């Protein structure tokens, strides 16, 4: 899936008065073409994400099929994104909505002209997509779910749940440039807690099951994940293997818990997707993405799956249980 807006069209709308054109398809008696938004996402991403994004657009006056056209594209593996994105950029598009890291990176490699709006993309500075969150300085802006401060807290919660926790596995995607820095943060926080971390590199769907065999051989007593769209796309398989191998986990997003995973502490995607609509609006009205600060998360949720907890024969300490915002069955 994808959403894109082209450079020349944006320039033309600035001259004609973009605000008026977006409210009405007809200005000064001349029918104007609706802007085209290219939306690129993972093939099996939670459909609620795009619904939230479109809700944000609707509240700003953009109705798909009336005064906005959306071109949707999707991919599974990281190396698929670039070709799909290049094809999308070659069309008559005005703005690109990148719904994950792989889409944002592919978009930035495909064009330095078409504005790119990130939707809850992790660590855009580390990826080189923007120069800083305060002043992007490129054709990329939008929202991020970057929250490295939660890494240590996830490990501390796991240690309260799992007695004598000394080894964990870390599920990551080696194709994601910022997963290496996430791994180092996990290892650094782990060392302070006396926990050794093993990296499990997943790049294809068939990598999931063998990774858990590696975790067991390592002696892992629990696992965590790095933030990554492909890893998220394997959330159901991760939950199945975790239950099969009786390995507790704390994930980075409630979507994992909804898929049957044990726990999650993170910002979620809804805030970033909803907020991303405002960037599309500002850009279509003439704003330069290079000057629009990237917004980070402000809402964090601790989610726990009761069924998964019971299946592992575990219970949360009372003080940890009191912190749960979202219980799932």
C-alpha cells in the first residue's frame, strides 16, 4: 500500500491556492484534479493502522474518492520495497505516506523531490532519513515511535517476572539499519542487570522457527524484539513459537499481544498514524517537509495477555500488575 504526492503538483497547488482546491474540486469554475497520495505498508500490517490514518485525513477534510486519491502498495520482504516504491514514484503522485521503516527508506532512495510523510517510523535520525527531529532538512518528515528509554524498562519487567533471568534472546531484522543500535542498547541495559543477550536475525518468514531452537540452545529464559516492520509481520508466528517453547516475552507494541503474545510496553502505532495526516495536510497546503519537526510518541501502554500468562504458569508481581493499562484475553 502507498500514498504519494508529487513535487510539480505541489508547486502548482501553492500557486493556485491549495487550501481552496482541497475543500472543493472546483475553483474559479475550473475542475481541479484531486491530489494523489501514495500509501506504502507491509502486506499483513494491522488494517486498523490505515483506518486511523484515514480518520485523521477525514477530520481535516480529505475524503478518499472525492478530493483525494490514494494509491495503495504493499510488500513483505525488505528487498521488495524498493522496486514497488520506484514504480509508485514514477507515477503522478503528490505525497508519499511511508507506513514503516522499509517503506520510508525505499521512498527516500527513490526520490529527493516528492514529500515523504513517515507514519510512526522508528529512529529516522539513525536511519539517515532526517538530519534531526527538530529540523529534518530533507524531503522527509512525519511521526516516529522512537522510544529507546523503554528498552531498559522492558528488561526490568521481564526480570521481575522470570526468576534468575540471566539470558535473553533478541529477535531482530539484520536488514534494518537501526536494529543494530537497538541491539546494542538492549545489551548495554542487560549488562547492568546481569543479563546476557543473544541476537536472532530474522529476514524471511521461514527464519522464525529455527530462531527459537537457537534461543533454547543458548539457554534463553525470555526474549524481546527490536522494532521492525518485518518482525511485526511475524507477530502471530512469534506468539506460536513462544508458547511452544514456553519462552516469556515482552514486545514493543500492543499488536504483538493482540496476536497472542505475552506482554508489550510501547507507544503503539495509532498516535503516529493519526498524527501523520496533519503532515499530509500541511504539505498539500504548501509547507516544506524540511522545515516540519518530526513528532515523537507521547502515549505509552503496558499490555498483558491473560491467556498467555496462564499458559506459561506465570503471574505478575502485584506492583507490576498494578501498572498494566491494557489486559487482553
